[in-house]
C-alpha cells in the first residue's frame, strides 16, 4: 500500500513541476531525436582547441600548461562541466535553459519549494535506499554528452528521480513530523501558485515572442 502511495506522490511532484507544464504545451520539443551529442572529433570543438593551442604557443605559458591544452583533456573538462550543470541550483530552480518551450517563463524546471522534501528524501535514501542515490548521481551522465549547455531533454531522468526522492521526504514527514510537513507543504503550494500565475499571465506571450524571433 505504501508503494502505491509513494507512486501517487511521485506523480504529483512531476505534475507540479514547471518542466512538466512545458512538456504538456510543447511535447514535440521534448523529442530525444532533437538532441545533438558531442564527440571528441566535432569540428567546432577541434577548432576551439586549435585556437587555444595557438594562444599557448604565442604566450609565455610553460610547457606543462601547453601540454594540458589538447582535445582529450579539454573534452574531459567539457564532460565534467556539463555533468555538474545538471545539479546547478541556479538552473534547476530559477533560470532553466534559454529555450522557453522547455522551461517556463521566469522559472527553472523545478519548484524551489520542493527542495526541503528533496533534502529530507536524500537523507532517508542514504540510510535505506542507496541505490536511488547511485541512480540519481548517474542521471547527470546523459546531459554531459549533449552539445547544448543546460539542456532539459537530456535531464528528464534526473527530474523523474528528483520526484521520487521528494516523495520519500514527503512521506517521511507525513508519518513523523506532521507540523513541519504542513508548513513545508504550504510553502510549496504558495511557490506553485506564484509559478502558475506567471505561467498563465506571461508564458504564452513570452514563448510566442521567442519563436517569432528565432523563426
């Protein structure tokens, strides 16, 4: 019975997520076929490396510094940077990506009000559900290989696992700390109300403007 309740709570967190509203409005924009994956032999990437290598040759940089500037180390650096973008709070809760068809106006893909449930869910997962933590850490890997920075499509697995972890925190508070649960739930609902107001009032106009500009 608890598993069914957790599933329903997880679905609720997904439905309340800003990224889900974008998905409902523009499902075709969330097609994985739209993703462009980076490789170490991408011409643009190689051109950037050649440019950096030219700078090192023309400067007073030491030989070890020049040795570091090659396509293997720079590609690894790009993968690491892209991986950690998945867990960037600024992206997740406040700004999202620059494409408004994937992240609503004036919001990140997740509600900041859900963070408390998420943090408590993480604490519970470390004790009883470590496999969820491992999956959550691995969910940033797909986004690491995508050309576009802060891409939303490649982070859908992350968002789903985020909802699962939030549901664990949500359920724990219901059972153990009802007063804290009531306060956090109220704050989350207020956060959602503010988001929904912005979504209803400004989203369509903002998206139309962006689509017109990039026609």
